[in-house]
C-alpha cells in the first residue's frame, strides 16, 4: 500500500507550474474519435485518469503515440468499435465522455454506467434526456447504456435541469454532426467546456456561445484532425494556492489563467490571504491570521466543488466559525471525518458543514476518500504538529502529476512510501 508521509512545520515557498487540466484533457481525448486521423494534444497531464482514457480509446481501436511526457498523438482512423469495456469505465466517470463522440461517428454506443470517486450518485439522466431530444434511443441492460440513432441525429433545443459539465460536453459533441441547429440552454460554463468547444471548432465544428449559459451548434458533415494545447489546470493551481496560503508562502503558481479561479481567489482574499496576479499565474502568501468566510459550491463561475476540501482545510484553522455548503456532490463531506482526526472541529448537518476554527492540526493517520480530499489532507499535514500519513493515495494519482515531487520542490518534507500489506494468515 502506497502512502504519503508529511512532516509538518517546515517553510513552504517557491514556484511551481501546473499541468494541463485533467477535466479538459479527458474530454479532448474522447473528442478525437470524431475526427479520423492523427490529432495531437499537448500539455496533457501524466496522471492515472489520462492513462485510463488512453486504454479506453485503444480498446475502441485507436493508436496512441507518446511524443513526449505531455504530448499524445492519437490516431482514430482505425476506430471500429463502439462498446467501452466495463473494467475501464468503472474506474472513472469521465470515460462516459466517449458516448457523444461514438454516437456522432457510428450512430450508436454501448457504455457502462460510470465509476470514479465515491462522492455522489453520478446520475447521467441529463445526458440521456438531452441526447433523446436529438433522436438517440436508449436502453439500459445489465448496467450498460445502449444508445442507437434509428432515424439519425436532428438538432433540437435542450434545457438542462442543472448546468452539468458532463451532459453539456456529451450533448455538444453529439450535436456536431446533427442535422440543423442544436441549442443547449442552461449549459455548463466551465473553462474546460470552452477548451473542448475551441478544439472542436478548430476541427471544423460550428459552436457558438461556449462559456455562456446558451450554446448553439450548427451541424456539419465532418471534422478533421488538429494539434491542440490543453488549458492549464485551475484546480491544481487552486490546490497549490491553498498550500501557499496555509503555510504562509510565498508560493508562485504558473501555467493557468487566474480568471478561471475567480471566486476561489476572492474568497481567499476575504480570508486574509495576499494574492499577486500575473498574466499566467499568481503568487500567494500570508502573514495574518486566517479569517472565516462562508462558501457554497456551485457550477462555474460559482465556487468549484473540486476546491471545497482544500479550502475547508484552511477554514478549519481560521479565527472563528463559518459554514461550508456543498450543492454539487452529496458525499463530498466524507473528507471532514478524516481531517477531524487531525484536530479539526467540523459538524455536518445535511449538506452544510459548520467549521469552527482550531489553533493547530496534529499529525495523524488518515485516508483519502476522494481525489481532492487526499490533496487537502496533505495540505493540512504540511502545518500539522508531527507526522501525517495519508493512505488511499491512488485517488491523488488520478488528478495530480508528481504531487510529492512538487511539494518537495517547495521545501516540504514529504515522501511517498510503500507499506507492506499485513496478511493475517502469514507466518
């Protein structure tokens, strides 16, 4: 079992550059299915989820050449399958992003129900309802989603009940080849949506309004391969900004657009954290006490659910009390019970967490319940008294490239070690 051990109390400062966005790279990889030929993606993060998506594409018939550590040449000329293996899809919910591209290219798809972090119900009702409006027929059989288009794809107006990122992306990709015009109302507005729309437009699609609540797609007959750079990862950037904030810094984070972290940085400022803005990054430092602020997670441009745990790690040390409201994933507060082992004072009431600041954390053995919770526990460990050991770090590997090495480059005393499994029947 791999764990991350962190010794608290050491100065943390320096500069790091974030990788390409996990939540963009995975969808861009899926979109290559729609343009037979070789599409080259640069600034791709070298993380576990990208490896899984690569395996999904290879299982469908794609060929992937690794040109360098962060560049993939994906040849989808020979893709001839439209069924994704359950063994892969069950590892990662984002692998359902191939449904839209497969429907676009083949008019059919068989995709297993999604897996990934255990932070919510993962309902894909909105994907299905939206695609049905375009003419897709669905059947659910033994946990597999069977999609067909008996009469082809026809543009339509789709109103999403919730600004779902996954549903917006699948609808956008499926509608690229639909006859006529498709309008997605109440569309997700995340920067990763804009990145996907930009690449599809570079390929020859006609998509307008990405980044706004109303996206309009005019159907085209074909797409062509391109070379595209993945947008910088705002959540990795926010995670390292939180590291600078909790430890004092200064920590400079480069490789992303600070506009993509707008509300997070506004809340950090209200907490007494100093932020200097640059064109492609920020510098974070803190000399005063952390102050409590209320936050509630919402789709972009609201406060991202993927920054909730890291921010709670800060707020649990603030001078006073505040309320954190989780509106996106119902199980995201599983993190609270773990950071309480380090001395945090957090009370959960439904989808609200009442956070009462404590003077300090104590090192403890804790488990990552999901990707962002794992990072947040490491963040807390950086300022805890003693040693913190974080297990279940396969979650961290899903979204952070060389996390420990980057921490070490900032002066953290952190290491990744392997602990032997204890077999009760061993001699």
